[in-house]
C-alpha cells in the first residue's frame, strides 16, 4: 500500500487493526484528553506515556511525527502569548510578570492541542486514507460525507496535477509573478481550475450513473473486527479515559 | 430484419438542451446483435448526446430508445444501464475509486451482483484487458493506455450486452491505440464507437453512421462512407493526410 504525506505503511499490530477500531480509539482518546482538567498536569504526562507506548508498537520514528506536528505552530505561538496578555491575578516567573489564568489557558491549548495532533498523526500514520473512509463507512458515518471524502481522495491528486500543468504552461509563456499585483494570472488560473473541476464533477457523476450509481457508495463486506481486536484497539483509549476520570475526580 | 430483436433501436429521437440548443433532431438507428458500428460526425454533431440517451442519462423530448427490446424508461433504467456499458472519453472521469480493483467492483456491486461473485468478476474483467497485475494500484499512477484499459474493464465487469465507446483512441500513443483495437476486436461484443478517428473506425467497425446537426445523414459500410470525400467534406470530416480509400 503506497505512502502518502500522512500515511506510513508498515506491518505493526496497530497497522493491522481494522480501521473502524482505530477511528473509535483515536476519537475517544482525543475526547478524554480534551475533557482532562487543565490543572491536572500529571494526567497529561500519563496521556503522553500511553501515546509513547502506542508509538513503541507502531515503530514510526519520532522525527516523523515531529515534522508533521509543525502544523500546530500557530496555536503554540498563541499559547505562548496568553500568559503575558491575560488579566489578574498575576505572578512573577523569573522576574517576568505573567497572568495565572493566561498561563493555564496557554498550557491548556499547548497540552491538549499537541496531544490531539499527535493522536491524529498516529491514526493517519497507521491507516491508509482509503481505509479511513472504509472505517467511517463501517461505523455508519453519513453516506454523503464518506462519498465526498472518497471522491476527494481520488480527485485531489488529479486537480493538483492539473494545477501544476496550468502553472507550467503559464511559466512557459514568460509568467513570473513576484509581487502581489502580478498575481492576476494565477488568480484567473485558480478560477479556471474551479470551473474545470466543476465540469469534471458533472462528467464523473454521469459516468457513475452509467454504472448504476443510485446515491450510495457500495461498501465492501467486512468480516467484523471481533471483540478481542476491539479490546486491543481501544485499550489505550480506555487507559486515557481512566486517567481523565481520576483527574476529574481528584481536581 | 425486424423479426430479430435489435441490440439497439433508436426511433426518431429528439433532444434539446435547456438553453434551447437542439442537439438531436430525429435520430433513427438500428444495431443488430454482434454488430460493430462507428458513429462519426464533426464536433457538436450530437454524438455524445446520443450516447447519453442510450443508457437513459438523458431523456429525449421525443422518440424512443430500446435496448434488446427493453424500452428506456424510468422503471427500466437499472436494467438498461447494466445492458449498455458506456466507456467515457476521459478515463479520469470514469475511474474515481482509490484502487483499480475497487473501481472495477463499483458497477457489479451497484447492479446487485452477489458479493461472493464480485472478486471473480473483477479478476475476469481485469484479465480481459491485461491489467490484473495492477488491481491494487491507484488509477492515478497508471499510464494513459492503462487507464483506458481499466476504464474498459470497469464496464466489462458489468457484463453489458452492448459496449458504447466515446472516442476510445483519443490521447493514446500508437502502440496503446493498436493494443486497444486488438483488445476490442477480441471481445466479440456488440459495439457502438463514437469517434473522430476515421482510420480507427475503419479498423474496428464494418459499418458507420454519420451524424451531423442531430440527424443521421449517412449509414453505410465504413469503407464506402470514408471513400466518399465529398460527403466527408460536407460534414467537416476528412481522412488524415496520406490516407485515400477512393
């Protein structure tokens, strides 16, 4: 199965789990992280330990996650600004006045955001995008959504390739936009690409109708994950839930 | 002739687009089982519009289409679409699933083929076009010729009575073009081929129908039709440079 930007093919037990189990596990784990009270610092440490345990099974290099987690940077910046912009009460840290509420809010965003992104990256790394859609179908997600996701997976590459060809054609005719006011041709190109994609959508729909499309994507049969694989798949999420519950109880 | 049920019967078919453009102005066409017929005509003649009527994607404002005696009606649409397999001009319009095998399975699953039989259907269809080794690849990563063959497989998997091909040779390199021709000739199915590629029509179809301005203007053996240079010229068609049949 081919690699994508977010998927890293492998043969670990996590890779082999049915996608619907992984979707449920990841979703539940993120919910528990979000529900953990921000003051329970130890709980976030335990969440991270659970994640590291999963990574040890997955055997994907840490650098792989780190590079992709950079998407979180804008939120991290916001998290670092909050302690300085928050209101009273304030306290001194290394001689700098910081807001207690702001610092906690920043920590909240940083901890929950980072753990959420890392859990999502783990799901993406171990599950091919196509299997993610299959997993959502098996979980009876709205058919319209899974159909759109499945078509998007297929056509994103086609449209990106078309955009590249159009750009090459512009560059071959001497187009070299360096400043914002020279971007008109690029903007028109995007407009044309939108129209072409729209027209392609209509042609794809016709071709689907011609093969008996009735509005629902046929779902390939699945043997069912079985109770043991479900249990194995959601165990990390259960531990996270336990940690979250204890934190809620004690804070 | 009429005592044998035609594979395809089009009677006085008319169609106008919502903008008022009259694309079909009374088309009559009869195709016998096992025949291979080329539909020729200039751009905008109504060829693709006619194709979309054959499986009920468009419905004429007048006239009738019958496939193996079954009239195209709302209640017969599913049956009609199984019987008429349309291979569209651009394989990227046809191949929309993440893998080749899933795309080939799409039609049979829609037409209610039992799930246990679907893998065999997929295997047979891919083997018929020589693409079984690529079943798990993304259509995006195939060459133009391979995509065309997979597009054909997606339709063959539905086991259609009549195969309709819209410009099958467009954008193909000479070798892929020849391979596709050999493949199509080996299928032994009733075939309707819409094309601008006149030598390809001659190679594949013993009979040709010339359509212009929404009506059939000639219906003859392909060789005779292509030898009539005046007729071709009157309808903005011509053989490629260096070809002569008269």
